[in-house]
C-alpha cells in the first residue's frame, strides 16, 4: 500500500522516478530533461534537449504513467525552431517553460545572433498552444527574439 509522505519544501522526494524522453532520431541518445512543469491530473510538460545541443530543443507532455503523450505537438514533440530566424546562430539553450493562464506554454531560451557584424546574446520566447502546436498569433510563427544589449534595461523586439 502506498502511503503518501509529506516532504518539506526543498527536500528531495526519494520516490520520484526519473523520466526518460526518447530521442525521435533513433540513433541518438535520449533527450535530457532541462525543465519540468507539473500540469493537471498528473501530466508533466518537460523541456528537453540532447546532451550536445546539436538538435532543436523541444517540449513534450508526459502522461501520468510516464509515457510520452503522442497527441502533443507532432507525434509527441513540440520543437522550438530558433534557427527559423535567420539571425540565430544556434538551436538555442532551453531555460524554462511556463504555463500561461489560457493554457498555452511559453518556453524561454537563449541564443546568439549577429547584428551589424557583432555577436549578441538574445532572449528567445517560443509559444505553443495547449496541444503543443506553434502559436501562430505569437510573434513569427510562435517565436520572438529579443537581443540583449550591454544595458539590460534596453530590450528591443526583432
């Protein structure tokens, strides 16, 4: 019989089982989970990347039984296409995922872009619908890039 145990905030739950996210490229290692967001009814949204950052980051929805929800995104994966913006130099590095009040998901990443022959750090926001589709009402096909100038108080939209 499973008896729920209450832990203090910040304590590790020794009963938590790791979640493995299969890589859709069968010859590649599983994705690592960079961020985990609990959502309703035991589901989790995981923000994932491969260990060498040479594939696009993605969001996946994990069922309560720890299996990949194949109805989310495209066959279970909602990829963040940072390189769809011609200024982006890499696939980006996933930082976190939040659930918006309307049920959409907002992923935050960072990348590097080149503007006027200068490499600049850039904040990336990627928005997905509740079922993992790119939100066409957000930015350019669900993606917005914000170059980070030397003075962080001066963000501008690309």
